C-alpha cells in the first residue's frame, strides 16, 4: 500500500513550484526537532523511527496516486512525470529509536534534494509525533510501576492503525505486552488478554463462565472478578480454578482498598501465588499511588495511547541548510517571533560527568567535535535511500526497547519525578 | 488488507472459550454508547460509521492472520478452523453518521451470534472513538467560526492513518477542506494547501520564492507572509502577484493585532479582495476570540486531530441482551459500581417541542414506541452482513456532512456555547 498520499497537499505544490523555478534539485538538509517538551515532562522518548523507515520505502506514486493528482490538477503534468519515478535516494540519520530527547534535539536529519526531501515532511512528522507522544507517556508509567509489568490495552481509544503504532511505542518504552494482535504480528510485541465482562454476562452464571474460561485457557488464566460482586467472584474463581489460578483482574472501583481486601481473601483461600492485575483508568499518577498496594501488574488503556494529556509530541520538520548556486552550504532559519529556529546541519552529544548525563550538546557538523566526554547521539538510519536493516521489523523494535533502557540508566534520578519540572538536561549550543 | 487483527486478544480468547462452552452461537445484542460527554461539551457528533462499515467487510482471517494465531497458540485449532470461514453475517443499526449524541445514546447496535459480534468490539470502538472525538471538537470550531471556512491541516499531529480519518471526520463536522491528500482520494474531501516556510527559505530571496509560486499556481494562490517580516512580505506579495492575489497566510504572532494591520495594508495597496487566512495554533476558543478580526478563513491543526483536549470519545461496546436456552431474550448488564449499564435492546427518539429538540428518549424495542413527537434516531446500516451502500464512500461521507447540518439545526441555541456545561438535551429512559 503506497504511503505517498499520507501527505499535506502543500508538499506537492511546493515541489511543483520549485520544479518551475529550477530550485528543486538544490541539496538540502531538513531537521526534525521539538521546540519544547510537554510542560510537565523532564524528558521525551524518540519512537516511530523504525516504522518511518519502512513507510518511506513504500512512498511511491502509482497509477492510483498519480491519477488523483492529475484529475484534481494539484500539480502540473511535468511534476506528475517527475513523481512517477520518485523514490527517496538521500540519506537519513538521527537519534536511535528509544533514546531520550530534549528541546532542540535534532532527532532526525534528512539530506537530499529539496524535491526528494520536502515530500517526506508530513509522513515523518505523523509517525514521530504520535509514536513519541505515546512512548514519552509510557516511559513515565514504566518508571512509576517499578518492577511490576504493565500491559498496553488502549487499542479501542485511538484510531485503528494508530493502535498498532501505540502498542509498539509502549513496548519500546518498557511495557511488557499489548492486547493488540496486529502489533504482535507486525512487530513481535508479546500479546495478552483473556476475557471481558460480556463473557461472564453471556453465560447463565458467573460460575459457568469461569468454568468455560478455565476449560479453554487453563487454570493459569486471568479471571475478571468485578462483573457482579468482587468478593463472591474471588471465592468462585478459586473454587473453579483451584489455588493454582494465575490471576484475577479488577477493572472498577476504588483500587487501593479493593486490592488489599482481594489479596487478603486470596491468601485466606490458599491462593497465595495468584496475582492481582488492575486495569481501571490508570495513568502514571494512579500507578504511583498504588505503589504500596499488593498489585502484581497493571493494564493501561486510554492514557497511554493518548500520550497522557499530550497526544502529539510537537516535533517540526524544518529546512536548516541548502546549497547555493556555487554549491556551498548556506544555513537558513525562519526569523519570525516565537517560532524562530536554529539553522545549520547539526550533530549532538549527550555529555557525561561521572557516568551521569549532564547536557544535550548540539554543534554544527562543519565545526570540529567539542572535546567533551559523552555519547554521540546521531546514527545513520538510511543511506542512498536504503534503510539499515538493523532498525527495521521485530529486531529493530527490540533493539529500540533495549536502547531505551540504556538511555534511561544514564539520566539523573530527578528525570523520573512525575511532578512538573524543567527538562532534566539543559540543551547547549556550541 | 485484512482488519481482523486490529483486535484485542481477549475477543479471540473469549470466542475460544465460548466455543468450548457451546455458548458462542447464542444470539446477542451489543450496544455502543458513551457514559458521558467530555466534561466541557454540550453535545457530541457521531463519526466513523461509514468507515467502520467498510472495515467490517474487510474483517476476514486469511493465512497470515490464522498463521499468527496458530503459531502463538492464542486459540485452539477448532477455533482456527471456525475463524477461517468467518465473516460477519448479522445486522448493524445505529445513529446516522453526523448526528448529535448524548450520554447513553445507543449510537450503534450490533446483532448476531456472540461469536460473530464479540470479534468486532475493538475495531468498532477504535473507529467510533477516534472519529467522534475529532468530529465533536471540529463541530465546536465550525460554530465558533460562523460563516468563515475552516480547513483541517493537522495530519502531522496524529498517526499517519488517523490523519485520513481525522480529515474525513472534520469534513463531516463542517470543515470545508483538508490538507490531507489521501482523504481527498479515499473519501472525496476537498484538498487545499500551497507552501510552507521551507519554500521561501529554499530560494535566494522571498521575492524569488513568491514569483516561483505565482508562476506555478497563479495569482489566486495563498502566499505565506511570516517567514521574515510580515509587513515587507505583504508588500512584496502584492507587488509580485498583483492586486488579484488570492490570499495571504499568517502562521505566527499575535493574530488579532497582526490581522488588522495586514488588512489595512492590503487595502492601502489596492488588494481589497485578497483574503487573510490564519493558521497559528488555533482551537475553538482562539477562533471565537477572532470573531471581530478581519480573518477570512482558518486553518486548524493539532487541536482538531487531538479532539481539543479529548482525543478519545469514551464509547464502550457492551453486551445488553442475549437469547437464553429457550430462545427468549434476556437483558443483561454489568452491576459493579460506577460503570453500571442499562441492559436491553434499545431504540431512541430525539423528541421535539415547537421544532426544537427537547430530549434524547430511549426505550426498549420490546415496548411500544412512546407517543411523542420526534425523530427516530436509529437507522439500518448493515443487513445480514451487507452494508447499505448509501452510507459508504464519498457519497456516505457527504450525506453525513449534510445530516450533521440538519441535526445541528434542531438543537437549542445553548448547545453552541463554548463554555463548560451540561449536555444540552437530557437523556430520558422510558
């Protein structure tokens, strides 16, 4: 399926006009960055990169796409011919997926002709803004949960394809599993889920429903115990599944008190190994509030797939440099108030002091690398239009998940406070 | 492309267990409704219905999908065989797309066997929750803008496929156009867009850029005038395009004062017909604040595609009735606190008094229709697995857009206040 029309019309009309002025073949550098973090956050997580690289490889104009553009006279016939042969042949570099980012971090750099690179703006931002919003929220939930696993189960609270991206982004941010089957198939994210209230309501009694579930899924399954009365249901659950019952799930009510009494009841019934999972409208703050409660795992829906209040990461895609007539690089930047940007092709280092990250140091690639201790943040992602396979598919997703853990381990402990605050690292320009 | 795995795993494990207990063939009624509106809103707009009907027709399990389920032992081999022949053969009815909804409105009713109907839960909610969140926010922007057109340009602020859904939902809610080309191709939404700041920065001067754009797109184009200095750019724009210049676009700064001075400048240059469009971080409140300003049209991005603070509509999909062993209907409902639901297969009437809507009246289909004046809200959408063509494609989208206008015209004027308030119609159960 072509991704070429997942694009704002103005990318195409700019191409059309640039072909007219002859400027379309100027070599350009576009940069993706966020002007600020959502205001309660101390760091952001880059996500979507691996997905984006695959979507760029499908960014081709076939008969369907060209026919639409021609019928609606969106671009000239000359431009239609140009698009028929389009594929991105430039270079893309950027932050590793799963890394932390801060205001101004050059998370993606796209190098190519204006014509080739401008067309990718909308797709790049759609993917990075949504996936990074989810991962940035998810990472806070993961740190709030400590060692207890969290499953993503918000597919019903976001667009049906965003649900797949969301499951992947949450997994990269440290969630352990998802309810979304397509995320399992497409990206190797572990999937989970057993039953909803409708299953209990379908049967003539709660006992009949529990028995049917245990017969099909075994006693290690998770039984949902809040369709009618929680105390009765817990007793019934252990009666039906035995003390080897895997888990009970609670999806409503006042969780802190409910969980404590269910734990006591399970223990008194001898089901001391039966876990308790809770899934009722959780976000990072509700998870933190359950720190002292005997919860064994969490399921999070709405708040993670909607970025916990910040459903778009606010990244922008800006032209920062282009060749002039003499073939020399010229830095460019919009000058207007409030949205001013820093021009030039950039590199970035996460500087370290005593093994802890101390700043996001950004410098121009035309300058020498500053002599500081630290980790280079920008890696090659796509060379001459071909993506590096290590960032793609299940393997790339798992690598991003591992990298997030490493990147988190470098940050100062104050990064993990849930309260509002400044970015935990200052962004410095050299 | 199959939509079958855009599904929470528990739908499949419930099916598996219900096949085991023999209850999977019980006739069931599932209902989609919202327990409440987002708390600042006085009505919601149903959107996504036409899109959902098309996605349900693609809900089939092919080798890819069955292979994934089998390899991961998610369901038994018996269930795999059952799924291989799956297609939904039941009936779906519901509110017309574009209609208003209120707490408890039965916006979608799915009738079929438990097995056939339970599988559609996740997909139905993903589509209706996202699209309705966008349409509900968009409708408020449309009423705030009055007669002035609004274009949707938020593709970069939501997942790349949600962007297409968003453009369609905003159009249904009364937006006039979108920047998203795929929404044009797939759903017939009018598309728009001319140039971004990068186009100006690419060229050696603003004048060269404006000239290139006018050469390619004609003087009726929209020139972006805030890359460097707005006053200089407006003068240049009229110099290059002439007084027939279509429009200027302002994307930054203090819009109210900026717009007034640009209008005065355009008029003094003789460009009295040149329109002014503004696109800087607008939502319904910012649009309302510009009521007295000489703005001719708006472009809205982030806030519309993220539901202006409420990115998911909060609809749920609940089993409300099923056949018992004797083949008689039994109403069912979850009893637990805070999330209790009303059982039974329902119908709904928007009651009218003196030509103005007065309540959302909900009654059980087994009872006689209450003798009240009003409009029946539920229409057939899919019969025996086949969608009614009038709700699909470009035609269905346009019909939904027209229907929204009619539905809005029925509501009391207080519906259109932007301040927080109660739902404008009470929901009554008969």
